[in-house]
C-alpha cells in the first residue's frame, strides 16, 4: 500500500518501541482522526459517500449480496434465539454465510485495501480463500442442523457435532489462507527490490476484558507496521503492509531488507518474514483446532 505523508491517518514514528509519552501522542492523534472522519461523513463528497475524497475506495460486485447475507444472519439468528429454536438459528446463519461466500467468489480478487482500511485493518469480502472459509462455516451450521432434524438427534450431541464442525471449518479457513498467501507470493509478487525501513505507522487498538471483581474495562494498546522506501523502474516508492503487530517493531529503523513487489502495482508489496510468521501462526492454531475437533467427534461416540 502506498504511503503518502499528506494523509496522516496514522501516527508516523521512527521509534521501534513505543514509550509512554509517545503512546499518549498516538491516542490523541487517533482521536482527532476519528472525529475528522466522522465529520466528513456528513459532508457532500465525504469519504463515506463515495465522492471526490472517497473515489479510491475498492468496490466489489458481491457487495449487495454480502449485505443481504449479513441481514439474514442477524435477523435469523436473533429470531431463532427468541423462539428458542437451535435449528432456525443454525439454518439462518448457514444461509447467510453461504450468501457471504458467494459474494466472496464474485469479488474482483484484487487487493481490497485502501487508505481508510488502515483504521480497522478492514478488507472487503472478496477472494477465493475467504469464499472457501465462509463456505466451510456455512456447512458447519447446516450439517448439524440437518442431522438434528433427519436423525432426530438429541440437543447435546447436536451441539457437540456443531462445535466440532466449526472447529474443522476454522482449520479449512487456515489452510485456505496459507495456500492463498503462498500462491500470491509465487505468482503475484514476482519482483524483488532492496528497501530501507524509514519508520513505522502506529495506531491504537482496543481490547475488552472483565476483571475478577466483575468490572468491565477497555485496554488501549499500540500496534504498528513498518514503512519501506525503495527504487523501482527509476522511481522512488514508499509503501507499507496493512499488517500490524504489538511490541518492538521489525525490521529495525534504517535496516535494509529485500521486498517482493507486484510489478503491475509497485506499491503493492510483500515482506516474506511477515508471510512466514503468519503461516506459522496459522499452522499452529490449525493443529490445536484440529485436535479439539477430534476430541468433539470422539465425544459423540461416548454421549
């Protein structure tokens, strides 16, 4: 993603670690940005209305279908809970997820990032990997509901089966993510350049937790991503990945690294250590989820 010094949506820093003083500056900066964007939402041509300031927002042909899917999930699940029907809620969630899956396959399969997605790590629903994952979750809802009705299962085995199917769906989504990332690294990011880390983009992220005394509180912490500068086709580029991490950021400030780039879009970059770290995380969590799924299926034979 191209870095533009004039956007200032995120806080730019050259510090690998975030001090307490800098944390306060980042929090204040993000609060101002949020207020500015909220104000622009009510102006003609604002970033949320698709006008001049919002023309760079990506669009997906499956967006209307995705909206219908989200509505079906929300209303169907709420309705199923209200009438105390596990089957109704599961079927509604399955149909909604199926629609979202179709919307993903209908997407344009290009980079779904824009400068406003920096604020929430947001990505549009497109791409085969997302479609496969959502399809797996749709089946994880529909299969237990169908067996519950067809085989007249009791509620407890059906719930255990549903949990097991959801765990398997999560494993499928991890595998799809690994395959998709590796394929893009091999077929899309075919160019390599020597780049220098010129700083970091930092922002706030919030997590909620309940204390042992029952008090709910939000914890604000800082995440960041490196900004790279490099030469390609006689032009100087500055770009970053929309992937943020906590703690001491890597690579080090001013460190020279090798980047993979998309020759069709030199601002679209891939930093292989990030991809390897992501794949390792997906593999480890996938193994844990698969073990838990096996435990659920084994428990079905005991219940």
